[in-house]
């Protein structure tokens, strides 16, 4: 009765006010009287169903977590492993609790329940509703905790389980798609482990599995390992080739995010960096960049191309497929993040003489980047910096043989000067603030900006913009006949070391 009336929000509040949460958890705590029988399990099915309804709000989620709810649910799960209905209910409650940040804190302090969650996944890998909810929970927990990423993958052996789950549900989804296209009807079965009756259900499971892959691979150790797993990489590439944004938007976005994270790890064992897979990725990402109207999808594709374009052969494919021209066009887009990641990919492409030269000659890249710098807000040093990096790499490698139009040169000089002045102003403000905080003693803040790593973006921007301005060719008005200026001299031999050149901007 309580389970049925708890569907109402007012009834939920009343039950919680009357102490329902600790009372229900007390019913779940194993005692000497509980022996794991079927009759006991049916009672616990009702209790966990009621808890699922009561855990809908953030406030009640925290109450349950503070009462030790996750550990209690894991104990119940371990006692009744064969009861599928109870396992699914427990997974539903844990999935709801995992949405609260307190769950991460609780499991970082006591990670034991994670072992049971992984065990449950292993034992009931053929129940889609259970796999969906537990992988959803794991995805939430690994979104913001690097400690849990490593613990779940290595200590709970999800590194061994996750590839199999991904491959299993992708194959099931493919079988359902084929059955639907051949007969127009769905395959139905009640046997655990057989093909589920709903292709949408298997796709929902895939979304959560791929999201988990994307989250755990933020950790370098996990990412390097997963990138070497064919049972992860191949299904991801297959999904990117088979699924379309219009029908499977969430899955496609998750796949691109996972691939982008894996592309970050430039190791010899990374399967994505085989020659075949690099070419395949360029071909698969191209239509998404040209046809997608979803800004989030465009951002993910630009991020993936940024990591992929570190390789010369990938840059060649990007250029041959004219993907680089699409990235250049996106510099005028209204979304700041999309512009930033598109510009980031162009940094690598501009460092390639062939690609950079063609983009200057046919794509007007210099003018496009100048317009970007001109329009960027002065308090956005990161975007200004990546734009100046593109022009710096073009100047060094990509545009050496491409003549400068007078109007383009003037626009670039004005835009880079704007970026330099904005950076110097930000540096001055930060320095003044640091001096004031140090009680007016400038010596105490000297060098503080570079402690612990690279200098801030505004300092890097000021330095790079200054060097770029010095390297730009002179305009017609600035050019002076050297003999008229008394600078003519006879030929001379070059000996010894040549002066240092500006290094390629990575």
C-alpha cells in the first residue's frame, strides 16, 4: 500500500516527515533472522520499490546517503543475487542516489559497495534494465572523481567487464536492427541473455555504456588501456558509422566524446591511430561537420579533429576531404566553444606547410582569423591565444610562399595588436592586484605567475603576439629602399650558428 501511495509527491513528503527513510533502511539491514529466502526477497522488493519513489528529490537522496543507504543496498544485493526483480530495484535506487554529489564522497570513503555493483553487473549482464541503471550510476560517479575512475576500472575489474558489455549490447542492437529491416517486426524472448525485444532499450543501454567509457577514460592510465582494447574501439567506430544524429542523437554524441578522449592518448598501442582508423575517422567525422546543425555535435567533432590532426597523415586526409575548410568557416560561428575548438584544430593544420598554404590561398584563413581576433572580447585570453597560435604557425610554416595582400596584412596586424594590447592590460591588472594583496611589495609577487607550470594565458598571449608582429612582412608604406637608407653593403658569408627561430606553436 505504501509503495502505491508513494507515487504522489505530497504523500512522499508526509512519509519522510514521519521517519520512513530510516525505518525502511532498517528493514533492509540483514539480521540473523534473514536467510535469503524467496519470501523475504518479495518483502524487500516492495521496500526497495518504495525507496525508489522516495529517492526522487535531491534532498531525500542526500538523507538516504547520509543514513548509509548505498552500503545497505549493496548488502541486500549480495544476499539475494539470484532474485532478478530485487536486483533491478536495488539498481534503480542506487542509480537515483548516484545523481547526488554526496554519493561520490560516501563511496570515496567506503568503496566496498562498488565491488558489489560490479559483481551484480557480471552476474546479470543479460538484463538490460539492470545494466542500464548500474552503468548510469557508474557514469555519474566517474564524471567528477578521478579516484573512483581508477577504483571502478581496476579494483572492481570493470576494465575486464566493460568491453564485453559494450560488444554484447552493440551486437544485440545490430541483430534487432537487421530483424526489423528484414521482417518489420521485433524479436521477442523472455530468456536472460537472449536478444531483447526492444531495440530502443538496447540503444539506451549503449548510451550509458559509452558514456561510462567517455568518463573513465579521462584518467590517463584508464584511457591508455581502453584505447588498446579492440572490443571497445571497434564497436565505437561501428556505431559512429551506423548511427545517425537524427535518430540516435544521444548515442552519437556520447560516441564522439568517448573517441575524442581516447584520441588524446598518443601511445603506440592506441588502435585509433592505425593508418586505417585515422582515415576512417576523417571520413566518418566529415559529414557530421558539414551537415550537423547541433552545436554540441559540432563541438565534439571539432575536439576530435583537434586530437586527430596531430598526425601528418590525418592532416592529409582532413585536407583532401576539405574538412579544414569547414573548420575555417566555423571561426565565424556564434558559439564561443565551437570557435575555440575549431581554432584549436586549425593550430595543428596551420603548422603543415601544404595545408596551411592552401587554407591561405583558397580559404582566406588569415582574414578569417584576423576577424576572429578583432571580434573576441578582451577578457578572453584563451580564445585570443589560440587564434594567435594559428597565425604564428601559418607565418612559420604554412604561408611562406603565399603572398600577402595589403588589405589582409593590415587586418592581421591590427587584430594581433588588439590581442597583444588586451593581454598586456590583463597582465597589468593582475600584477597590480597581486601587489595590492602582498601589501604593496612587488618583489613578493615576482615570478608568482609561473609557479607550478606554464605562465597564464594572458602572458603567453602577450609574448606570442609580440613575436608574431615582429615576424610579419612590411606593408608597402613601411618598406624603404635600403640603399636610400644607407644600408647597402657587399655580399657576406654566413658562418657559425644561425639565430634562433620561433618554435612551432603546439
